[in-house]
C-alpha cells in the first residue's frame, strides 16, 4: 500500500514538474524564493498594525515567530524520522524531471517546510485580518498555494511532501489563531 502511494506521488511529481517550461522558470524561481515575500510580510504587518495597534502587532509577531519555529521544527522531526529522499536526491528519477532550483536542499524532503510555514502564516494572518479585510484571507491562501506548488515546479519536493506540509501548516495556523483570539480578548479587557 505505502509503495503504491509513493509510486503515485512520484508519477504526479513527474507530470506536474514536466508541465513547466523555460519561459516560466523565472516566475516560479521568484515565487519560491523566501525573500520575494518580504513586501507581503510588510503589508500584513501594516494591516495588523492598522487593525490592532502597536501592542497587537507585537503580540502577533511573537506568536507568528513561535508558530514558524514550531512548524519548522516539526518538519525537521519528520524529515529525519521518515527519511524520504527529495526528488533531486532520488537516483531512480535522474533525467526524468526538471531541476529548476539552483540547489536541491537537504537530502530529505518529507514534509515541505516551505509549504508548512507559508500555509501556517496564511491561516494565522488571514484569519486575524478576516473581519477587517475580507479580501486578505482568500488572496493570502492563493499566495500560499503558489509558493507550495513552486516547490514541485522547481524540482525539490514531491506533491505528497507539499500537501502534508500544507496540512501541518494549516493545523498550526488554526492553533495559533485561537491563541491569538485569546490574547486579543485579554488585551481588550
């Protein structure tokens, strides 16, 4: 059973990865680069500051930092427990896919920390801002999906790595959003 799931994941990876073409590569390399999101982070911080003032922003940033730390460390725990090779370290896939990324990353890829972190942040920020800015949550989820897919496109993660990462990120995002709601309620007292 696990072997058939792994095989299906590899076949889906090969299909999705090979949909790409050289003219699209620059866009997906930009999306997958962690520094390309800095303007989005500043925009989210500005909207949170506008909605919840400086004290709220500080609490939000502390919570977001703790959430990313938790998500990232959970990813590392899985990577070194499951030990599933990344596509770019899988010798049986040599020559069958496009490695667009300039470097492959660590040896193991289950699950994608990029996908988990970006989804966690999307859920936390999107839910936090949902009452004040209804458009933010759907837009930030689209951004998270683009970043998650970019990991498949550039050849460093299987779809299962990305989907499980998004699931874990969503889980942490909702936990930390509930923590945010509790803290925000206390700030209102």
